[in-house]
C-alpha cells in the first residue's frame, strides 16, 4: 500500500469517528426533545452537533476519497490531512460541548458565560484550518506533485 492510500485511509478513519459522534449526538438530540425539562437552546445545540458530525464527517470522507485526484505533495498532503482532522474534531467537539453545557457559543461579549466562550473558541481551530486545507487542495489541483 503506497503512502497516499495509507494517508487517505487515516483521514477516512477519523471521518468515520466524527460521523459516529454526529450520530450519537442525533440520538441525544432526540432524547433531549422528548425531555420536558430540556431547554430549547440545549435541543438546538444537540441538533447542531448532529449536523456538524454528519457534515464534517462526510466532508472528511470526500477529501480522503479525492486523494488520487488531488495528487498532493507530501507537505500539502500533511496539511490537508491534519487540517481536516482539526476541522472535524473541532466542530463536533465544540458543538457537543454546547449540548452538554447548554451553551450556544455566541460572539463573545463582556458578560458572556464561560461555557459560551469555550464553545466559541473551540470552533476557531476548525474555522481557521479549513482555509489552509482549501488553499492546499487548490494548489494541489493546480500543480499536482506528480507533474
């Protein structure tokens, strides 16, 4: 098995973990909706976690499956793989944290609750990483390593 396939499989593994966390979040979302004591914001946070897990897991799988098309250099491949792992886990863990602590992660203000700040800043690594990943992917598509 060559390095490209091995690295794509590593990314695909993490994609499946993120997808699984998203499906678990969906189960918790359903239970939260059935709980008469649950707040609307907690239900919304678990719905977001479910969607984040699904969307990011699928995106990670798509990127892993596109490695033969991308033909990234070793440096670009590492940036893409680790960047997508950061994106996936940052988004699912931040949104699950929001569900656990009934926090939304709104834009920080002087009176923001600690849990809202944790959610907001936990999303930031993924928000930043996706731009580096997309840049590396665009570069790899424009100039394949095999050329």
